């Protein structure tokens, strides 16, 4: 038998076998769907749904009963009787007063720090614009708030050099050096 004829026979056989498998698959699926359609699924009866409702009601009633029991137990518990002692009241008043004083002093310190920062920012702005007179005024206001700040003293010394006040600049530079050494020795 020639080779071309053998391949033709093989392809016809493969087509036939695939068609057979398709047919068998379709019949199997059809049988399955009819089987599913014929099997009756149980429908919920009125008795079954009534039983479910009863169980639901019983659960909610149990939850309400347990909550009520807890509330009654709390109401029946006697409250401990304690009379405030005079020393307790005095110590609490003292503690509250000390706390308020600490808060006030912290608030004042924060206000002063923020005011000092405003003066420093303003002074640096004027210095960058080469308005050295205004910069000097703002640095000196910051210095009034924080007189031991050697960085402010250094900035004042720098501004005074730009203004040509060399003697006063040297005075602030010496103060700056003194406070810097004092601060660094504490560290």
C-alpha cells in the first residue's frame, strides 16, 4: 500500500475516533442533566421553617436572659464605702496645683522660645537682604530672651562688622567665646 494512502487512512480513523468521543461525551452529559432534573430536591416544609424560627427566638431570649442576669448581679453588689480623708484631699490639691504651675512655666518657656525664634528668623532675613540695622535690632531682642546664647552673640558680632563697629564687634566676640567655653565644659 502506498504511503499517501496509509496517511489518508490514519487521518480518517483519527477523525472518526474524535467524532465518536465527542458523541459519547455529549450523551454522557445529556444523561447526567436528565438525572439531575429527575432527582427531586427536598423542599423546605412549613414545619422545618417554623422549627428554625423557634431556635432563632430561643437563642435571642437566652442572650437577653444572660445580659439581664449580669446587670442584676452588678446592681446587687454593694459599693465600697470610702470617706475621703483630709490628707488625701490636701495632697491631691497640692498635686493639681504643682501640675498647673509646671504647665504654666512650660507654656511660658515655649512662648519665649517661639518669640526668640521669630526674632532670629527675622534678623536672618534682614541680614540676607543686607539690612544690617534691622538685623541687629532683632538679634538684640532675641538676646534679651536668651542672654547666654553664644550663637546669637556671634551673629551680632558679624552684623557689627558689616556696620563698621569693630570695637563693639570684638566685645560680642569675646562674650561669645566665654559662653561657648562655659557651655562646652558642661557637656
